[in-house]
């Protein structure tokens, strides 16, 4: 659908603030009677199976010999099904910072797709431009979009532009963007997604790993997220190649989220589901136990969180005395020391309900004129059958409150903009907390 | 006190080159009969309990409704006690890159505090400006200070400006600074401290962690340190939230120091003491043993450094033959191999005396016309009762010498600029090495 | 030799695209009858013992009092032996961003060395400039080279310029380079190598580590590699101090390569050999097994890859049932689960032959009109005597193909530009695969 939402404004605000999934589908598949079958399948996805941003891909996913078919497929499928697709639609065309002929092909592809007579453009939110170079190359792509808007009588800025950052040059451009956006001779305000493309980036950086695996490129991901933050854009991590490894994909998202990179490329329907759900707060809270760098989640039985691994051992020797082993180090401790040790070893992962509770509590405190309050978290742990209650206080001030708000804002954004996912959210969390979550913050 | 020391000059030099502690105190506490009690307590700190930079905080630490009281408290307390305070005084006022009204409030707060008739300004070194944006926003804050200096007849540049880097925009500004500082239409040479603010930065970057903990943001800290280096400024890490976890605070400082980020925010008197002492070289040297990533400090008895953990096992089987186990890998080794293995596993942490010794030795060698000399480090280790002597040579050249000088320069800076800490330094290190440390380098 | 190869062009291409080794030799040694003995030794190196870039070093490696001798030695030795030296020759002169007198000395040293009457310049490819500051300081050095070229009637751009990045300022300049290179008032297109200098960088950043070891500076290395990528230059990591620790040196190169930093400083002949060979693909492939972060290479016997450590245990309990222990976690698994688990634990490091095979296969598929094909990797593992066959498919598309090409391009570059190493390459890999490797890609 086209809700013209990702066009950012120079005040760092955009209507749709979060994109979890960037799902590419080959625009044409070779050797098939229906070369558009991947597009046809994708456009009919709904709910958690449908991405926030869908990218009919006429670049890398489509063989060079099939790209003319690809363009036609995109136009046909989007014209037919675009209206009812629940996410945004951003086709990827060809482009290359070093090749004027490829750039001109890109312009022609966009002119073809955007022609109002073909009936697709009204459902298209913008275009994805791969292989961009430095900021002046971004301006060339922006100019192509301005030409298209003028040619077809669209409002200036109507088409958003997303770029794939897959070269050292483009990474450097991320830092130049804020100085260039808003200049009178460009329309870079149309920028929407900054997408990392680690495969080609690895090639451009000439990196080598022994096994051929992609490097993790933490600095690139940081710089992309930072530029998104500084320019009111949305950062998306590149594809995760090992499509069977959903655990690895999930872990990658966890490290991404800690960088403020909340969206990720999806290559398969399984990855779409995972990418849609992973950034949402969990339904139930959980306790983690970290022993020498190994983290395990405790399992719960009758409100008690139980650890039954080998890395800890606990025995009550007498009143207020315990023998406590962590890894290979054993010590005798009293109640208070045990409590302290366990606090250090454990961490709590709050649920949606927990976050909403804390935020509501803080909001009430603020209304009552308080700037900071203590929030308590407590539970009963069981180790080798010995039960221990632990509790911890954390100070909440305005800054804590606002940081806690990110997952809630994301949740609200999803609820608002993806009506097709509401039913699943309701099933996952229950009606009650869902309503509270929509009203907090 | 105001010693006008942190105003940096464009040659990358400033009088006071090191700041270990950045200690914030709420400018007003709500619901107290003495709303200035935190200021009153802080201004009377001395010695290792007093920070290098003290920040009466009228922003986040003070509830919005108390900020008028805060401004008055700052003026009163600083006017009364500022002269005898041993560190620098940099009040934090309100500011926000996105809110002109907040910026105007910040200007008014500074005008109030700096009014010479109120008697505080002569003890104030500068102001801390939070929530700055890109470099043009920094210039707005700089302009406010220029206005204040002109209005009150202070020398241009008399008031230093420190910024809290707590947005992607401000992080990008760190890289622009060197191009802008020294331009005729600004007075950015007044910049003093670059302070990371990870709580708000996390919010601005929209980062999420499962437990709500702050991400470590290594790139931000690198970029702050690099900008300090390139512009002759001082880099300070943000607050460490878990105020009971002094070990964690210490570890954070160790990783910071390896980035050239030698100062840190302190929230409590305990953190001030830790932040003041941690960057100083240790009184006695120590040997570390690293087995598969687990580092332990050996303990000393009669000049022998003893390891009595489980991770190593050593047995002498015959003359020049040992059975040696590291973790789960056991091998038979001869004297030389054992020596080599142990050298790889051990590291020496030099004391102040060691550093001074090495520097003096190198200085003598240089005077004798030598460019590089070998320094030997040797000791006796004891593992499972088997004693082994190890020794290692390290080449020292001019570059090694200069790198070793950083902790000594910091030490000298503290001794020079903090007379109130001299007694404690004397007690810690002894008069003899202290004198030598002041003369070396 | 002077093949004028490293002068980069603004299209990001240069003739010689890879430099593995940057080997410095003191230009003069004090207290020796032959003060040029280190130069004399180095210039006669051949084959894997000779570096890609040789740096007669008249800066840090030579005592200040010996630098006049150093300049004469460089001229003498290069004039006599330069023609037959198989790598490039880039002398390092003195320079400092903060000291005009040092810069003027640098100009004089270069004028002396480059004087055609002295007979050295025709074998010299360019100069290495240490201690550069921001980009305007790089332009000063560039201007010195322009003066020298004009003075001696050399073509503009004939002398390449390499810089040592050893200050925060210079690191920032890496990001400015692309905007400045190609401007009409400079000749920065002469830039060749970007070399990190971590010892002085550590000093400039004022970093402290407890043991005095150098920090790893991952961000600096990333930024250097990125600037090389964005400007068509070559990135070189700084010296590895612990010259006896060849394993550590090798590990450093592995992490560097994953950053696209393919060259490294060498201080000793052993380091030269290691730095020349480590970036080349291995002769034989190998399987790695990673258990809880500990990676071991399996050894091969009769085409079976054998693990005989303690971290895994495998026992066949009945048809299609196994007891399988990983670390301390044991589970019962069927054939398929075992296969899956082992796939997750293992990684394959391809040989030169493997890479050439895959690339040839992909090239054939492309000619047949296919855009992506599956490559299978399979082997038999043996754990506790139980043999298990595993196989894994990996999709190859154009991007995979191009990323795989980096080690092959490096190989081809070495073969083309270092005829003195061909014999060793032939011995290492055999004539057959070597020929195929030269034709692929």
C-alpha cells in the first residue's frame, strides 16, 4: 500500500517511525512458466507473515537476462495486488556508483514502473537504490526521482528513496548526509531507509575470512544507525545468509537492536516472521543467569525460577550458611552474601506487561511531582532445590523512562500501521495489556 | 575554584590536561527544607573525595519544578564556598538541540549565575551544555557564552564550555569540530570537556536491550576520545548506573583508559574516590596469569608469585622435564618450553616505581646517545609448589617511552593541580618515588 | 624497483592493488662500522623473504643523531641495489604535524634522496610521511613532493606518498580524503599506502593499559581500511611489537583481513615471510570445529577428519541413535539431528583449489545463463571412532562469486608483480592449480 509514510521531514520525524522487516522477492525467476511467481506469493502475505517493507527486487535477486521481465512483473503484480498489501512497497532497481550505463538503466526502470498509465505507482512508496557511492552519487539518484515526479505530475517528494550502503564511499556519505539534506538543489528529504548490504560491502572493502563467512562489520552498523538517528531515517541491517539458522538470525537482531538498528533484511518467509516478532517485547518476563559468560534462561514452575544446570551448586549447611559454587569456585556464604552474589549473576528480561507497569507507575509519580522513583524487581530462585528470594531496586528518572519507551513506541507503531497484525498481537499478549500499552507513553 | 585552566588553545594544549572525575550534584532536592543540601555536601569535599570537575546540575538531576530553586542554590553555594573548592566548577544548565525555548531558558540560567553582582562567577570555570546537536547547535551555545562574557565584561573565552554528547548528531559533530574551531565567527576554542551521555544517547539512537541495560557503545567512546585528541580537549565517559557495582565501574574505567578516555562521570562519593584513584599507577606491581581468557592476579609471598588455582598444573618429572597442564590440555615440556609457555601466559602490571625506573633508565640511555635499550622484567612463579623463574626483555625506544609517559603525566598533573590530594598520594606511594615521579619525563 | 605502480587514480584503480608487507629497515645503525648494514641486508632479500614494499627508515628506527648518515646510506644502497630489488622502495623521512622545523627537515631529506645526480631516485617509488595531522597537513607533504618533482624534472605524480596514521587528527583526515583528492590545487592522487602507527597513535590518544600493551584500536583499523576502499588506496596495519610471537602476528593478520586491511608492517625477516604468506589461500582445505568458543582444526587420516579432544563425545547406542555430548551438555540424537548439530559446530576453510573449483563452476553456470547455483561441501568426520558424513549446500550468486574473488585477485597480483616469488608459489601449490588460478575471475 502507499501511505506516503516514510518520507521523512527535516525535523527528524516521520509518520512511520519503525520498520522491522525488509523483505526482497526476485522480480523474475528464470526457467519458470510464471516468472512472477515469487512476487505473486509475497504480495499475498498478511499478518506476521507480511513484511513492513516489501521489495520486489530487480537487482541481485534477478538474473541480468531476466530484468526486462522483472520490470513488467513488478508493474503487473503491484497494479493488481498493491492496494491490499498491508506493508509498504519499495521496488529495487539497478544502479552503480561507478557505471553511468547502469544508472541510466535504473532511471529507465523507474520511469517504466512509475508510469501512471501502468497503474502500479499509486501503491508504490518509493524505490530502493543499490550500490550508491558518495553523497554526490546519492544526489544523482535523488535527481532521477525528481525527474520522474515531474514527468508524471507527482508531488515533489512523493517517492521515497532508500539506499543500500554497500561500499566504503557510501558509509562515508552517512556522515555527510546531515550537511547535505535540506539544501535547495536536492530533495534528499525523500530518504527513507538506510540499508546495509554486507555481501557487496565485504567485496568493496576487500575483506577476507578463512571460511568465506561475512565479517560482522560492527562499525558499519553503528554508523548506519547513527546516521538514521541524526537524520530521522530508519536503519536496516543486511541479509543473513544462513537461512536455516533462525537462532543466529535472532542473535544478530539482538546485537543490532543494541545498536539502534531495529530493522533487518529478510530473505525467506521464516525470516519475515522472526524479524516481525523479535523486536516486540516478550509476553512473559524471564530471569537469566550468567555464569562465566554462559547465559541460561531459568524455567518457571509455580512462580519459582529454577536452575538445574551444572555451573552452579548450592547447599544449605546451617541456618544462614550456604556452600555456594559458581563454575569451579566454591565458597561459604551467609544469606546476605548469597543474595548479593545471585543479584550479580541474574538479570531480568521484562515482559510487555512489566514495561507498561513501570511506565504507568512512573507517569503517576511524575504527575505527583516526583522526578525519580525506585522500581523493585523480585523473585524466588531455586538452585539444587534450595529456594532463595532476591529483589533489586532500580532508580527510574525521566531518562530511564524515555529509554524504556523505545520498545513501546515500536509496539504502538506496529499496532497503528499494521491493522493486519492486530489479531495476532491480541492473541499473543491479550486484550488487556494491549490496550494499556497503546495508552502509555 | 577558577583557575581558568580548561580553556583549550587551538594548538591542542591546555593548562590542565587531565580530568579524572566529573561529579554531578542535584542543584535542588525536592521536599527538603534545605533544597541545596547536596550542593552543600559536595562543595565541602576535599582530597580523593573531591572531584577534578564538580557539576552543580540543574538539568536531569533536578526536577523541572525545582529548577528556579536550583539556579539560586548554585549561586549561593558557589559564592559562599567556591573559593576553597579544590577542583573546577562547571554548572550544568538546560539546553536542547530541538527546542528553542529550552535553549533560551539555558541562556537565562547562565545569565543569572554569571551575574558578577551575585558573587559566584569568579569561582566558576565554565558551563556544561547538555543535549547539543550538530556543530551549528554547539555554536549557538558558544554564542550564548560570548554574550554573557560581553554583558558582564569578562574576557572573551573566560568561560569554558563542555558538552554532553548524547545524540547521533552530536557524535557526528565530534568529527566536524577541528574544521570549525578557530573560525573567526565563533569562540569554540572555549571548549573543555567532551562528555558522553549514554542514557539519552541510547534513547536518541532508539537502541533496545532485552534487560534494559545500556549498550556499551564502544564506537561513541572511541569517537569522543578521538575528537578530544584532535582538538586538545578532554574526554569523559558517561554515568555508570549501577552505583553499588564498584568492580563494574572499575572495569569500565579500564576499557575507557585503553581508548584514551581518562575521565568518567561520578554519581556518588564512592564513585568519586574510585574515579580519582583508578587512573593512577598502582603502588606495587603484580603478575597476571591468563588461562583461556580467565585472568587471575598472582599473590606474592617472599618475593615468589604463587598460583594456586585449578586451571594450571605443574609437576617436575625429572631433570629438565615437566608435566604441564593448561586448562584441559596437558603436555610434557623441558625447561625452555616451560619458560616460553609461562611467558605467554603471564603479564606484568608495573607499579609507579617500575614506570619511573624504566623512564629514568631510558633517559640516561638517551643522554648517552642510545636510541633504544632492552628492559628486563623477571620474577619467580610458583605453581603447585614448583618454582620457575621467568624473565622477559622488552625493547624501549622513543615511542615506548612517550607512551609510558601518559600515566606519569596524569600523575604529575594531579600532583600539581590538586594540592589537597598530595598528602594522600604521599601516603599511598611514599615520599621517595613521588619526588622521582615529579621529575621524570 | 620503481614500477610507478602505486600511484592511484581517482577511479579507485591502481596497477598494483595489493601490498602484503611493509618492511622497515633502519637507515643507519649506531656504533657499527657499516652503519648501512641493515639496509644492505634488506635490499638483497628475494622471494618470500622480500617484502612487497621496503621502507628504508630514517625516522623512528634511526637515532636522531644518525639521520644524516641515514640519508646517505639510503642514497648509496638504493643507487647500488635498487634496480634488482623485487618490491617497491618507499623511504620514510621525518615529518611532524606540530613542528615546522621537522617538516622542513623532511623536505630537505627528500630533496637529497631524490636528486637525480645521486642515482637513487629512479628506483624509488615514493616516500613515507609519518606523523601527519589533518588533511591540510597531508597537503603540505604533497606540496613538498610536487616541489621535488618540479625541481628535478620528474612527471607530476611520479612520486607516490604514503602516510602513517598515528594521531586522532590523521584518523579524521581519512574521512575527508575523498572530498579533497582531485582538487585542482593539490596532487593527493599520488597517495598510495595508508599505514596505521599504533604506538604513536596510542600516545596521541593518551590511552593507558595496565600492562603497557597496545590497545587493539579496532575502530582506527576499520576507518583506515574504509578510506583505502573509498579512495582506491592500500591499507596497512602497524607494527606488531612482540616479534617472537608469530602466532599472535598471524592472528592479528586474520582479524585485519576480516576488516579489509590486507597488509601489515614487518619488523623482522620472520615477520616478512609470515606477512607474505598468510594472506594467500591455504594449499589444503581444513575443517574447524568450534565448541563453546574454542576452535580446533581437525586432522585428516585417509580422507576422514578426526576429532580426538575432550570437548565432544559421541557414542552410537543403536541404529539411528547416538549419545552426543558437547562441552558438558549431553543429549540423545538421531541421524538427522546429529548431522544438523555437527553442521552447526563445523566450518570449512577452503584451499586455493577449492576456491578455483567453485569459481570455475560458477563461471560455467553463468555462461549457461544461470544466476545462482548451489555448491556442496561434504566430508566424513570421526569422533570417538564413530564416523559421520556431513554435507552442506551453499548458494552462490554474483555477489558470493565476487567476494570469493578477493583472495584470488590477491594471488594473481602477487604472481604478476613478484616474479621472484613464482617458484615458491609453484612449489607450494603445484603448477596445475596455479595456472587455473591465474585464469579464473
